[in-house]
C-alpha cells in the first residue's frame, strides 16, 4: 500500500509539472520581444528589390497566392498575395494551415514593425505563433534591408478582398507551436563578387535545403542536407525532392554551372506553357516559373555554393503512386 501511495504521489507530482509546463508555454510564449517601432520608406529601389525577392527568391507569393495544381509546378493564378494555399494532414502537416492574405486589405491595420516581427521571428500582430511552414527562421538570418524591401513591396500590392480560414494545428503541436518562434539573427548581404558567400545567402533566402533534404517532424535530418528525399503527398501520389549535391551518380555532379542556370531559365521562354497534369501523373511543388525569374548571376552563385557542399550518395525514387 505504501508503494502504491508513493507511486500515486509521484504521478500526481509529474502531472502538476506537466500542467505547469503547458500553462507556461501557452501563457508566456512565444516571446521574441515587442514589434520594433519601424516606418519603412517605400523608395523605388526598395520596392523593386522587394518585388524581385518576393516573386523569385524568397517566393512569398508561392504560398500567399493561389496556384493551379492542374498544371505542372502549380503556376500562380489570379491576384498576388491573397493567400489561401492549404497545408493539411493529407499533405503530412500536423494540422490545417492556411497562408494568410498579405495584401493591404489584410495588413492595413499592421505596423511595419509588426510585419517585420512576423516575417523574421514568427509572431503575428496579436502575439500568436506562426507555424514554420512560413520561413521566418530563414528570413531572420537575412539582411534587414532585404526584409525592408519585401515589406515595401507588399505594402503596394493591389488589395485582395479575401478572408482565409484560421490555421488549426493538431494537438500537441497546438501547444508546441508556441516554442517555435525565436529571435532573429540578421546578417549582412555578402558582395555578389563573393560567389560562395552570396550563393549561401541566396540559398538561405530560397530555402532549398528545407525541401532538398530528408526531414523528420518538419526538421531537416542532420547529414542529409541537399541530398533530397523529402516527401510531398498529393492526390496524384508521393513526389520526392531530388538530390542536388554534386554527387556524380545520384546528384547533379555531371551538371555544369551553365546547365544548372539553363534548367531554370527554360521556364522563362515566351513559348513555355505549364502543361496539364492528368490524375495520377507526376507533379511537383517546385515553383519553377517563379525561381526561373532569378537573375542568371544569382542562379550561378547558388550553383557555386552547392559545389562546396559535401556530395551525398542518395538515389531518390522521385515519384510513387
């Protein structure tokens, strides 16, 4: 009996500790500090830089717009920035997540500082944590000036009168999500002449490693970076990201820098039209047309950086129905 009472007391104590932990996480987190007091001047240079980043590098418009998944690579349709793209359990996400509207229709009541905090730390206007399908953990490693430029650009988007559903994370992510935001660690954008450093910076902005690696519960498995294998589920089947390390047999080790750039630039051909994809056929979440808008020297810098990454022998089965 004494042993049972002792076990009962231990279990009760553990429950108290767990409950206290949950209360702390729900009440005290996220805590990335207040939104900065920030007013970004919308200069032509910033707007142009932000347009380039948001559409072709950080590809904000990839998620915060509507994509036509009946066509290869899901090209954008309709007005930019209205949000609504879904990330659901059927796709492998721990809940239902919806990209919000980021046009002035939805952000008119946000300060520049509140947008800046959301983009770089993952905490929205009301202090709520954002699920990291939003790449704030990457954007918080960029140059502040690039973030200013993106904000200057989206401030000028045509308003889209659209209200999207609220995201609904499943338990226990509904609690753990509060632990995910963190303070930014900004850097200075390297000189474009330093192709390795600049290529690494661009890869941070694009998020290549997040898709072109193996993942576990949404996190990249150490040692698999750029080796491919992340699974994307869809009604058509399971598609996996390719190995983009310069491994000769299983990666892109036989590609030249020129071939790498040309692979992207093929989608900028004025005659290119995204083909229709029949049910059960291969499609890809890779927003080819958006990334194709990157400058050739930027794509070349990315390849230059990838050439410094350790080649990984990993043969990826690209598609299974």
